């Protein structure tokens, strides 16, 4: 029985372990199944994400392709616009050049027209002005007549309208007599006076036809006769101008001679005054020495110092005067140079303005030219600049050659002058130069690491 119980017990234990293992296996299988389900869901999510990512890449590629096509279209449109802008700029430059030529032609025509108006006979001009005044008066009379007729028509229309209103009121009301009396009183009061005519200024302004006086000259033969008479009068005036200029030159020469003579006399008088002033100073010094002989040496020394200071002061004043004169000469040279540049850039200085206003006008002219150059074609400007630089270099080279030839001529003249001079023969024993020892310090082989100051001192010794 004990063995049977033991065997039963072992069987129960084995059965219990088997049940436990089966339960554990079942739990593990369930966990594995859950894990497989989770893996399946993860795979599905990954597949969906992959599909979405592939779709995003396709969409991105499509957008990039569209962006590239759009960029190409924009680039092409930009190039087209740039070419169109260049064409428009060239057209603008051509139009500007045409405008400049037209403006120059218009200026020439205006100048010629002014010249022809100036040489037109006065009788013809007065006759044309009289005819123009008559035409103006006729237009004014016609305008007044039209205004008068219009006013009468307007007054007649107003009277007819007023009568119609009065008749309507009389038909509608019972007090006909009162209304008739009132209308008989009102009707003449409604008639207005005609409008006053305009002022002479208004009539003149409104009656102008805007036409110019016709040109007197129709054929070139008319100008030939006038030019002949003008030439004769101009010859007479030129002859008078030449005679006046000759007289003026003679007066200038006389004036220069008198000025030079006066200057020489003035310089002689100034020199004499300086000599007398020096003599007076010497005499005053002698007098001071005689008067101060009895004084002490200190007083004499003070007096000498004072005189020395006076002389130094006088010398400083003379130096200042010389410096002022040099500055005035320098300013005159600068003014002359500025005047030359002004005449080259703008024109003759007829109003005799100073250097600073001339420089201001030159600067304004330069700004205008720079603005004009800025609006011109860059290639044309570069070509013109290269051309001007080449001309400037050629002129400078020619000037240098001329100066070199002049210097060679001067050297040749000096050589010929020295060759023409008599030869001086040296007599006696020739002089021997004294040999000067080299006082520079010798460097030793050990003194390699000298400083920079020692090298400088050694170099200047």
C-alpha cells in the first residue's frame, strides 16, 4: 500500500507538472500569437509609411520638375525682357540723338529767322502790323455783331416765355385785371440791358488769329542786295575799327613806355630814399653812441639790443612783403590757368568773374557732361575714351620729342661754345689730393650679433 500510495503520489506529481507545463505552453503560444499580430500590424504600418514616402517622393519630383520648367520659362522671359530693354535703350539713344540734332537745327533756324527779321525793312513790318490790326478789328466787329444778335434772340425768347406764363396764370385765376396790370408792369421790368462789350485787352486776346507776320524774303536775290549794302557798311565799320585799334595800340605803347619810365624813376627814387635812410640811421647810431658814451655798459648793451631788434623787425617786415608778393604772383598764375580752362570749357570770360565762380561753372559743366556720358552707350564711350587717350599720348610723345630736340640743340650750342673758347694751358706742378684714411671701424669676426643701432651708426660714420 505504501508503494502504491507512493506510486500514486508520483503519478499525481507528474500529472501536475504536465498540466503546469501545458498551461505554460498555452500562455507562451498566446504571447507568440499576440507578438505575431503586433508584428503584422507593424509590417502593415511600415508598408503604409513606405507607400506614403514613395508617394511624397513622386510628388516632390513632380514639383521639382515643374519648378525647373517654371525657372526655365522665367529665365527665358527675363532674357527676352533684357533684349527688349536693350533694343528700347538703343531706340532711346537714337531718339535722343535725333532730338539733339533737331534742337540744333531749330536753334540755327531761329537764329537765321531772327537775323532775317532784323534785316527786314521797317516799312514792310509796319504795313504788316497795320494789316494785322485791321484784321483784328474786323474780327472784333464780327464778334460784337454775333454777340448782339445772340442777345436779342435770348431776350425775345425770354419775353415769349414770360408771356406764356402770364397767359397761363390769367386763365387759371379769376382776378384777370389785376394780373394784367401786374403783367403790364412786370413785362418791361424783365427786359434786361444788353451785355457790355469786352475790354480792349479781352477783345485783343480773343481776336488774335495766332498767325505770324509773313516773311519778307521770298527769293535769294532779295538777300543778295541787302548783303551787298551790309558788306559795304561792315567794310566801313571794319576800317574804322582798324584805325581805332591802331590808335589804341599806339596809346598802349606810349602808356607802356611812360609806365616803364615812371617805374624806373620810382625805383631810382626808392633806392635813393633807402640810401638816405641808411645814412640817417648811421648818423643816428653815431649820435646815440656819442650821447650814450657817458652811460654804463649795460645801458649801451640794452640800446644795441633794441637797435638789433628794430633791424630784425624791419628785416621780418621785408621778408613778409616778399612772401606776400610771391603769393600774389602765385595767385595771378592760378587765376590765369583757371581762366584758360574756363575759356576752353565754357567760353570767353566777358563779365570778368573771379576764379571761384569760374571753377563753379566749370564744375557744373563737368557734371552736365558726365550725365550726358552716363546716358550714352558704354561701348561708344569706351571707344571715344581710348581714342582721346591715344591722342593725348601722341601729343605728349610729340611734346617730349620737341623738348628732347630742344635740349639736344642747347647741349650742342653749349658744346660749340665751349669748343670755340680758347684752350687754357695749365702751368706749374699739378696739385695732388691728400689721401684720407678710412675711419670706419672694422668689424671683428666675433661681432656678428650687432644691433640695428650700431649698424646705422657705423653706416653714417
